[in-house]
C-alpha cells in the first residue's frame, strides 16, 4: 500500500497531536481533503498565526498576545492571592468559573522524575521571586490531582512555607453530580478525609 | 472568560474536525502553541498542499494526485473485478491487506435519506457507465456493514444485476480475534446465517 506523499505528510502531522493515533490521523486527513480550499487555507493560517502571536507572560507564564497578560494587567484583580496551575489551559478552566479574582502562575508542567522533569524545568524560580517580591497573603496550589501534580504541590509547599506565606491546596473529593458507587478508592478516601460539619 | 482571537480561531478550526469537541480542540490548540515554529509552519503547509494537490480519479473516484490514479493505471491489476467502497480511505484499508488485485470504485458516501443523501448525490452514475462499458465479471460491494451501507448495497445490486453482472457482498460475521460473548445480536445472526461447512 502507498499513500500519496502530500497525504502521508498531512497524516504524519496529525499523528503528532496528543491522543491522535494512525487511524484517527488518517480520518482527519481525509476529512480535510473534503473541506473547501478556503477553509483549509484559513485553518493553516490560524495555525501559524496562533503560534507566532502568542507567547508566555513574563510575570505569570500564562499564554498571551501582549506582555504582561490581560490578567496581570487587570487592576481590579487582587494581588494578594496567587493560584498556581500546571498549564495555561488550566487558567482558562478556572476563569470560566470566575469565582477566583486573584492572579495566576503557570508552571508549564509538573514534577515528573520519570519524564526527566524536575523543579528546574518548571516555571518555579520566577514564582519564588514573585512571591518574595510581592508578598501575597496566600498561594493556592491548583496542580492536577494525580501523582505528578501532588508531588509538585508538596514541593511548592516546602519551598514557599519558609517565606511565611499561607499555602493551600484545592480540595479533593467527589465531583459534583458524580456517583459514589463509581468513584475510585483514592477519591473516596480523600472525600472522607476532607469531610466538613453540616 | 476570554480567549485571545488567534487562539479562539485555531480552536474553532480544530473543533470542525470529526470527533473533536470543544475540550479536545482546546487541548490540540495549546499543544500546537508549544510546538517549534518550523513544525507548525510545516503542518500548515501540509494542510494546504494535500488539499490543493489531491483530487478524485475520473475513473474510480479514488483520491489521487494524478489522473487516472495509480490503481486504475496499473496494467497488472485485473479489470474483471470492481470493488465498490464508500470512501477513499476504504481503498487504503483494502490495499493494506493486498489480497484484492482488481479495481475500485469510490462512492463518496452511502445512501442516507435522513441526511438527504440519495443515489444522485453519490458517484453511482459513473459506476453504471463504467460497468456497461467495461463489462467486468464481478462487482464486489464493500460498503460499510451498517444501515446506510446495506441500503446502498441493496440499491446497487438492484441496478447492476439487470446488466448481467455478478454482484457480491463482502461477508459479515464475527471479527477475527473477537469474542462470541461480546458480539452484538446482528453480527451473531449474520455469522450464523453465513456459516460454511468445515
């Protein structure tokens, strides 16, 4: 079996995307072949455009098209609370809820010795400098509730507490609308641990 | 919450791909932002390149960068057997097995009244002309084993048989390596129906 070169190239590009295997890549490529030419050109332009225009905010590390980002620039947001997240998309997720009115700090990953990611590979040095300089009241650690996220949270707590800053971790427990029966053991155990008086 | 325009545009393009919802689109877009610029430019070029270079073969309807396609041009392939498939990617799937040495005919879809797809929307007229002209011994109908694919197979059998051509359908039954216990009722019933003496 042979692919046409241009098709093979497109498939291999799709295949590099996260969660896209060979079959899905093939499906996406064939879908693109059926799109109007203008649509495909606009897709291609959007790829290059987004990649070239967006960069990391020098203060918080969030993805932005202006430095500092619109959250760091926003005078209405409280500088006393810094929420630490793994990725820029986590900022988007939290902003969607819009309960949090403080600032963010994006680490661009989590500590994962197996993948060779230590504290030096993450945006932690600038967090320390920022905390020392701006003296927030509280640093909320909102890394993911998995092994890497927990390890990162532990590490951050260890280095931030000596600075006299309150360090908190977002709550773990049953997701709202979830079913006790289907919750995994770790989640259930965390939910019990974090119980509150009614 | 607000996205940066260029990011929003990229996300909306990813979201138009089949099987990609809002969350996946967001994930893919953020992944692209982390890729090297050269890689993103090459992805964009591959999109435009594939879409502009590939077209349908005038004989069989298969995706090709030269007309007629490499299968129709191949003198070693038997012209006595035409295998009818729904999509160009089905040709790729069958070619990967490489048991079939005849030619193909790509319908670009299946009959689906609910989606407004009738015989006239498919590449059926040219199949009829081709069959009348080239008088193959057998037309093998390899549309998908679902409602639309079956309806299309029935329709094609009805219009091809009066031309005195043998029309066959690929076999339905248990997939190799599959588990009887997990097979759905239709598949089991088809597997029984199509049983062969040992």
